C-alpha cells in the first residue's frame, strides 16, 4: 500500500484450474470499476490446421484440444461431419456414444469436485491438504474418477485422447460380456456419487445470484448430453422464459468477438451476457434427470427439478455437478443393461459438398463445431466455439459481484490474500478450461 492508497496485488498463477490466465481489477473507492479476465495462453490454431484435412480426421485432431474432455470434442466433431454428409447415427451406436460421454462426465466432474473445488470450501490450499484431513472423501473421489476412466478406456481404447472413435461410430464395438465388469464398478460408483452429493451439499456457500441468460442443449425426454437443440432461458425479467433456436442458426445468435486483453474470443447471445454449463443444463433440463439423481437434487436443497426450479447461486454449482455425476452413472448403467452389439461398428459416411454443424454438452458447457466440406471431403473451413470462451464475460461479472459484495461488507477491509482467494473461488465455480478457450491467476488490483 503506498501513500496514494493504490494497491497492486499479483499472483503468478492460479492453482486448480486447467490452463493459465490473469485477472485485473481496478477499484475506485469502494467500487469495482473494471474487471478483466486476461487469457494469455497463445492461440493454438486448431481451426486453421483443420483446413485442408480429410473429413474423417477432425475427431482425432480436435480431441487433442483438451486432455480432460477429449470426448466432447470428438462427439461434436463427429456430429458436425455427419450433419454435413447427411448421416444419422442411431440405435446401439448412438447409445455407445452416450455411454462414452457419461464416462467423461463422471471423470471430469469428479476431478473438479474433489481435486479442484472442494478445497475452497473446506479451508485447504490443495487436494493434498484435503487428503490429510478427509482421506476417506478423497479416496471416494478417486474411485469415482477411476470408474469414469474405465468407461473411456473400454470404449475409447485409452482414458486420455481416445483412439477408438471415428466418424460414423467406432473402429470396434464391445461384446455385451465386455461391458459387464463396468456395470459392477458403476454400481459401487453410484453409492460413491450419492455420497458425494450429500458431502458437497453440506459445504458453506457464500450468498450470490447468477442472473445471466442460460444456454444449453435441450432434448425433451432425456437430460441433454450428446445431442439436442440449443435452448435459452432468460432469468433477468422475473419469471424465467425459455426459447429454442435451430443449431444451424447458432452463429446468428452467438456472436464472437476479440477483446484486447485476451487471446480467447468472447461471446454474446443475442447481444447479451450469458452462461453455459451445469447451472444452465440444470435449469433447462432438470425435469429430465433420472429419478435417483432428481431425488438427490431435492435432498441436497436444489429444489424440485421437475418443477423447473433454478439454482442461481454459482457457488452451489458444485452441487449441480455432483447431481450430474449421479445421473451419468445411472445413464451408463442403463445403456449397459440394454446393450446389444450392433452388426457393424460404424455406418458409412460418404463425403459431399456441404456445411454441417454439431453440438454436445461438454462438462463445462455447450461445445459447438461447424465444418465446410468439398465433394471429396476436404475441409475448407472449421469453426469451434468452446464453453469457457463463451463464459468469459459471465466469469468477469461474477468476479466483479463477488468482490463488490466483499467491499460493501462492514468490518475490516479485505487484504490481498482474501481478495485473491475470493476471485479464485468465483472463477473455479465454473471449472474453466483456459487452454480450450485460448484458440489463473495472476491477479492485479488497482485501488485509487
């Protein structure tokens, strides 16, 4: 603190998120005047080097964008290519894809809940400290994550960057007997997932309200994971209003733009700030949760999802993630129980000159791909819109509100350590994947 009352706070790197970024806050008096989330990882040019490749290549290439949610990139890429080629993958192949995606939800959500987010609520700097204090809880989390990884390894060939996924389906499909050991493991995982919901529901949550517009896929009759129609819930006008639009119109509604302080593009939805991810999915699809997950949500204090109850506190997103783990485990068991091996591991996907779009729900939110193909299947254009880039302006606003609420509180002023921790918590609520967005936390606070 200098004689002018200006304070500069720096933290070289944000722990417990994927990737690197910086946050700049300017405080004038008792008001947060400016918030900038600066994603400074270098652009990775995936869209550029997809151009000129064959139509069968995007699933393998885009999987390398993220080591935590590669299936999301593979599935969105497959759906976009298949849309361009006029092919629909259904039946047992579609169900196997959903099973693979459930594996990713289980492992990714569990990693975030136990290793990245829970230490914030329980007063630990990291998972190592948490393990010393709550060894049984951390072991439960590791078992859950291993169950998700087992699904990825069985269907994808390996748990990171799966190699068995292809346009049209898989290179190889398992026999029913090969999935039975997964079912045995998932029944244990169901108990662990339900206990996880009870565990996180008991955390102490700061007061906060999320009134951003919400965007998620919607698939009436099932909780949207691997396909759906984009749906928007507007909550700022009092009574929530829901509307849908065609996936082919995605880029007319979601407009990306560059800001000087970030290598990630930011996005608006019909000119407004918005949020995608678990809070949006729960608001739009909650009524389609399986009975076990719906009951877990009610017991956790999230209200009754069957009535469209919203969770509008971003700090409680950890509870929604835990409920989604329960749903993913139940969905995985359902698919395995009903599975019959298809006659072929993939359907034929012949190229044609066309443009196709695909979207799925990555653990962090809606992931959109669009590809333009020539007659022989060569890609002439690629567009990828990851969830963290879409959420950047909402993240900035959530941080601003959290800091502003702390500044408004009576009592001693916040010191550097407290403000840093508060900003990190607000960012981690949304489990951002910074590297995906770059196609935290070095924190600077200016006071005047």
